[in-house]
C-alpha cells in the first residue's frame, strides 16, 4: 500500500509569484484535503476535494485553488503569493464512506516566500 | 464555530515519567476526536481516535477518553520513552470533511 506523497519537498518563491504543489493520495482513497501549517501552529484546513469537486473550504481567499484528478491525485495552486503564505502545506487523503474519518497525511511541502 | 484548545508547551519529561497533555474542544453535536503525532521532519500520523462519548482510544501505550460532560480528550501515557519526543495535536471532525486542529504540544523526553 502506497502512502500519501507530496512534491516538491521544499520550494522558495518570490512575493507575487504563483506556485503549484502536488499530492498523490494513498491507494484506494477518494478524497484529498489540503492544510496550511504555519510555524509553531496546528494545521489549518484550506479545502477538500471529492470526485474532482471542492467539498468544503476553510477561511482562505480565492487565490488558493485546487484540482483533483481522476486518479485522485491533487494540486494546490496559490496565486499572488504573500509573505504570510510561507508555511508547511500538508495533503491528507481519506476514504469517503469508511467507518472512521481518519485522514492520512503526507510529509508536506515547505514553502518559503521572500 | 468548532475549535480545539491544547495545553501550552513545550513539555519536558524524564524517561518513564507519566504524561498528560490536556485537550478541550468546542463543537456542536458530537464530533469524532483524534490525537495526531508529528515527528521531526515528518507529516502527521494518527495516534488514536474516539468516535463517541465515553469511548477510549488507545495505541502504543497512549490513551485518551472522550468526555462529553467536560468536552475533553486528554492524552495520557504511563511511562514515556525518548522515542515519544514529538509534537502532539488534538483534533476534531464531524464528518471527515474538515478537521480542526489544536496548536500542538511539543514533548521532549530526556534519558
């Protein structure tokens, strides 16, 4: 069974640029969620995708957008980067319809905006 | 809105000491409750969970009981090891759609 993988591991961008982060879900999972984890804080929910559609969104502006592909992999896109976007971005996959609500997390992408 | 509050860290304990990390929550209805652990340089791993009141989640010597009356889900371990050094996050979710995490509690266990 393959776990959740994310790429790249680290990324440095300049304010105003755009960035795309990628995630491959755990085998058999049909839902992917994205979280932003600022230094010293807990993960904050950005949004979730299920069947290639957004299935819930946290308190993040529209410049945070995403995609889910038929193979359940996913992208997080952030436009017009701001310094405060510097954080660890976590992807988590889960299986809708499973008895529990467990989410399985990837190792994250560390984004630094300068 | 829903939220989770964890005790402030960092926590430093000697090996074999007793561990308690407090977690309280605010939520409508009856969410599922979770403890996740994050080891240095790694993503979050599910440690244990409880899906209804009075349930006790347990794993690797850690335990937590879902207390509806006190809206709490405190994490405990009777004898910590150096390998338990990590950041621990309490979280809740109603449907698995959105998880709410606490700010995390850093634990360092010294030999």
